[in-house]
């Protein structure tokens, strides 16, 4: 879970890493809520999804993109509630076998293991 700080040519800092805000003049701000790493010939992905109804989780994977959709199980403040859908798309760092996925969801953390091609 390495975090990196680098200097842009316009002397503006760029933060990238797990759970940090990415800032760049050419891109909108976004929060990275996932982490990918290769362990024992499998791609391990961790995604923070607090407050999600586990039964509503749907995982769709292709060779290079993973899509996760879900619904919140209860009200979270005034913005997110049961009818608010969540859709996350993750560009994978390696090609995977889309037919092999092992998943667990515990305490708001979705952990996936996918076989490499």
C-alpha cells in the first residue's frame, strides 16, 4: 500500500495511492478506494464499501476491467440511502481469467482474488 508523492511540471503536487485524493489540472479529483496487488499468481483487489447490503453486491469482470455494483443497506447521512446505487469500475493492472473469482465482504471491505491469464 505504497503512497507516492511526485512533483508535476507546474510544481503542483500529485498524490496517488490507497484512499488518497488524486489532483491534476487535466483530471477531476477522485478518491482511490481500491488496491491491487499480485500474490501467488492471483490478482488481489481490496475495495472499501462501507454500509453496503452484502446481498446486493454484483461483480462483473472482463479480462481488463472489474465492475462492482451494490446498494446501501441503510441511510448514511442525508445523501446515501437504500435506493442509491453504487457502481465502481476498476481498470485492472494485469489480464485475468474472468471465470475465476473468489470474493469475501467483511466489515465494509470487499476482497477479491482473480486468477491471472
